[in-house]
């Protein structure tokens, strides 16, 4: 497994969880404190912190400390990793399916 595969695994793992996707949705509006991020969830501070660490490892968010408050904001690096992988596979399969379509289009519908 190379470094890129590990990064991709972390992104998809992070996105596989409803809570983490919800956190990302909250951050669409901009930087937020961890306290505000945790408000919609009935879970402990350590549980929220664990979700944030997973998002951070996947390069989907970054944390900063301003005074005594910790803030989180979206980053694009993790999504770029997933997007590149998806784009490669989209193009690969489109090429394959176009070739199959062309091959089937050349044959007689009655199988002759």
C-alpha cells in the first residue's frame, strides 16, 4: 500500500460516518468552534474530539487555536485526493463502456 492509498482510505473512512459528514456540512458556512460543532450531537466531548481527529487525519478539516478556543475549518486536500481517484475511474469506465457500445453497435441486433 502506498501513501496515496492510505490517504484515500482515510478520506473514505471519514466520509463513511453520518456524524462526520454532518460536521463537514456545518463547516460549509465557515470556521466554527468545537463547542458549536458539538451542539447538534448528544455525545461526549471526547467522542466529538475523536471524530474531529479522523476528519483532520483525512485532511478534510484543520484546527487552530485562537485564545482559549479551538476552531475548525474545511480544507480541500482530502476531497482532492478522493476527486482525483474518482475522476480516474470515471474516465477509465467511460472509455471501456464507450468501446463496448461501439462494438455492440457494429453487430447485427439479430446476432448475425
